[in-house]
C-alpha cells in the first residue's frame, strides 16, 4: 500500500525527537532548483506571491536565506515530525512505536511544493511554498509543471502491480500527480460529519481524519480494501450507501 498526504503550513522544529532515524529527500537536488527561484523573491514579492501577511513574508524570506545543503540533524528535521497541521495531529507521529517506523517509511509519501515527494523520515528545513503557488521554475510556468512528471514516475516505480494507492491529500496537492498515468487505481477516502442535522465535509475534521486513517493503517498493518473500510477511529464508520466506485465515504 502507498498513501499520499499533504504537508502543513505550521512547523515544529523544537519538540524533542523520539528517534535518531533519518533519510535524505530523493529530490533534494531538484528542491535546490526550486529554492533558488524562491530565494530571489523579496519579502514584498513573497507577500504578494503567497498572499500572506508582512510578518509571514519576512519570516519566510529569512527561512529562504538560511536554507542550505547539506541537510544534517543540526539544521534539518524528519518531515513527519516537522509538519504540525491538522493532518499531523491525526497522525500523532510522536507516539508511533519505533518498530512501526519502517512500515510507515515504506507506505507514506508527503507531497511538497519545495521538496516534491517526501518519505516520513526525510530531513527538511523550514519553508513555506504551497504547491498551488504561481512560481515559475526554469522553463516551467508553475510547480505543477515542474514536479508532476517526476512525482508520477517515482510513484509508479514504487508501486507494485495491484498495490493499493490511497489518496489522503488535498486537491491542491494531489493535482501534482498525473493520476491517469498511474499504473494502479486511486482510492480516495472522504470524511463527513453530521452538523445541524446535515452531513457535511468539515475541513478541520476531514484533515484530522486523513491523518487518523494513516495512523489506523500503520497501527493495524492494513493491506486490503476490506481492511481500509474497517477504519473506525474517533467515531467514523464506512458508509457503503454513500460510497461510489473508488470514493470511500466515512461518516460520524
């Protein structure tokens, strides 16, 4: 099984790490090319490019100036412990037993505007660069053009015939994959909550549920579609009536 998720804007480079295990990003050389393009942007240009506040623009300009290779444990941090958004709250990476890290490393991939495709233990340095940012990189007019073929080819190289491929990423990030070119079908879980008597997709809960589903897969060593449908964390249950084709709907 392979799973893709989105990164997070919020970062944590302070909490004590539960393991010394780490790996180097596969696309670090390509990330340097992207970084060169974004490093040239002034704080004012970053503010406009990313639609962020002056304070965030200044912070990320500083990050861009300090970003440097090679990555080491002193200047970088494994991705799954560095990202700190709702998905990662659901994943709760710090409590994953070290015996499970090999399985997670083999199963999970994190899509990234700067790094392309990350394994959980790949080292990263602080950054902010969403995949949808209209940043030209060389002859590519945006990050999708730059990354799509590389990411898709890498996933195909990793995927075995008939292996389950689970999309738990946002549309913004999943669009960096050429889904039609993948050699296996894409299974996309959706999470809906009852609110005011109606069933709705609530962003905060859906993001957290994506992380919880990754954790469920790792906790229970899920390998089959039937096993995936057994996801029941935090009150969610598979709804066969609402699910259609490769869209699996979970409600609570």
